[in-house]
């Protein structure tokens, strides 16, 4: 039987972490299935977002949220 993920923790070189659970984890699993260029967060403050009319999903810096990227809720 395949086990279901409960959480995923990204640990960065500086020791900071980003933990995905619940809906955020489900969104990340979808991003993995879509093989997005934005599959992994580059830093602990990166957020899940959608861009280009929902065609692209992934982790972006908070400063990228605006006209092209919208935070995934």
C-alpha cells in the first residue's frame, strides 16, 4: 500500500525551513505532477503562487506577487 505524505520540510543552507501541510502540500504535489519550473522554493519565504492565467504554478518570492503571479489560496 502506498503511503500518503503528511508533510514535507525543505531545509535551506542557512538552517531556515519551510514546512508544507494540508492544502499547501496538496498544491505542491500537483505542481510536482505538472513538472513546473518552480517546483522547489528557493528560500524559506517563497510562497505558492499561480501565474499566467493559472497555467503555471509554483514557488515564487513574495515580491513577485502582482500582475503576473497571484498567491495560491
